[in-house]
């Protein structure tokens, strides 16, 4: 009779190590958190009560309670994450949370149940909620003002797919090295390579989204629509961006300039009073609005609006796209070096009627003699490295 071997194979050792890891993880995760906590028991009870109020308020806000409600849920108008491809004119949940964070419940209740403004009156016309339930909503919003909105990270589905691909890669590698259960090795290699390519693509797509690139359209602290201002109301770009012809930057208008119109216009047809009230408050408190920059070049690149708009008479649309039809402004071009170089090669310069180019005598002589019919930006050194990188 053959004696059983006392030595374990490599496969058996891996299985035992994996089993020990899983059992240890389950054992540690089952321990109550209070064993590691140094907090006072009374504080823990208060925190739990507060969390219960927050959770219940969140359910009312999202329309999960009451079950027999006959009105739209708060979240149907006041979204948690405001970012979208189209403008949502209603204030987001975080905007409301921040506005009423330092105010008592009476102010919040009056704003919800007795709204001021045509837009808000129409939206809240059939809204009814018990006072006790509305207090829970206020608790939830106060908590939201502190913690902020939920992050726009990967979804559960994306995480599960990524983990599943990782497990598939691990199993394929183990089969290639140890198990060798699959008869044809090319099948294992194909599975391994396919899962690896898909996983790398997911990582690459997520990494690309971290940068500010073409179609980048961040949420702004005030829902300002260029379509309403530059499109519908025909306001010239240079009225607001006053330094575009003379400075490196186009400039951001001060709130005093906004108040030239909004000293009278206090309610928008789509936005109501909420967003315009931010402009009024910023002007009265002299608090700068922290606009999010959209078009952002690397630090080693020099660009001047004065050179392009002031001297070159380049139309704003050429770089920024059809802004007058954008509610949410986005980066229209990729702003790559190749894009700039090609523009310099294609753009014709108004050479004859611009005093700035009078000192280019050689080019003027070539035009007069007929050797040159058109001067482009590249002909006057626009693509010299030192123009942008010096």
C-alpha cells in the first residue's frame, strides 16, 4: 500500500493560502466596530439617531416616502449631481442645502410651502408634506451641505466588470502556469489577452476623462447661459469680456457689470429667482464668484487674446465654437499644438488694411509684385517655436 505524501504540491499550497485569507477576512469583518471605537456610548447613540433622521429625510427627498404621495419627488427637479449635457434650470440639491445650511427650519419651511416667484409657485403648486417629514428633509440637506454630493465615480456595474476581468486574467494565468485544465493553450492565451485589453481600455478611458480636453463642460457656480445672453439677447462678447482685445486673457466680468441689467431683471423665465439671486448676493457682499476655467493651456504654452482678437481680428467662433447657442459652454476644440499649427497655416491675414503689419516690407513688396497673393499667419512667423514656447 502506497503511503500518502507529506509534501504539498504548489497548487495545494495556493488553495490553502487562499482559503486562509478568505476565512481571516470574514472573521475580521464580522467583529463589531464598537470594539475598536473610543467614542462615548451616548455620542454613538446620538450619531445613530442623527443618521436615522438623515436617512429618512433622504427617502422623503428622493420620493421613497411617503408611499402614497401624490406629488413629484424633490429629486425630480433638484438633482443631486447637477452635471448634464443640457441645462437643468432648477437649483440642485447641493445648492439648496448650502443656501439653507445656516438658517433655521422656519425659513426653509416658508421657502418650500410659501414660495416667492412665478417659476417656484408653479413648481410647488401641488406640493404637500407633513411638517415632521419636512424637518427630516432639512436634516438631510444640512448633512448634504457638509458632506457634499455623492461622487461621480465608476458605477457598480463598471466596478464589477473590472473585477470580473481581473479574476478572468488571474484564472487564465493560473491555468497557464499550474492547472492546465484547458486542453488548447491558445484558448487560454486568447481569453487572457482579451480580458487584459478590455481592462486596459477601461483604465485608459477613465484616465482620459481626468484631463480637460475637447467637450469639457464643467458645472459652474451660477447657471449662466450664453444662449440666453449672447444668443437671445444679442449681447456682444466684448461687452462682458472687456480685455479680449488688449490682454492675454479675455477677462471675466465683475458682478457690477452683471448688475447693469440685473438691477432690474431679477427673475428669469426658466431659471426663476434662484440663480439671479446668486449674482445679486455676490455683488452686495463683494464676494468673487469662483467660475471654473474651461479652456486651459499647459503652463509652458503662451497664448494672448490681444494678438489673435485685437491684432489678428480672429472671430471668437473660430476657437470657441457657436457659443451663442450654448446653454452650457464646452471646450469646442482640442487645443492641441497640431490644431494651432494647422490654423496658422490656413488662416489668412488682413495684411493690407492693418497698420500692425506695416513693418513687414518684404511681404508687402511681394504682394505688389504679384509674387504673393495671400499672406497667412505661418508667413509672419506664427509657427516659430519661440512664439509660444520661450
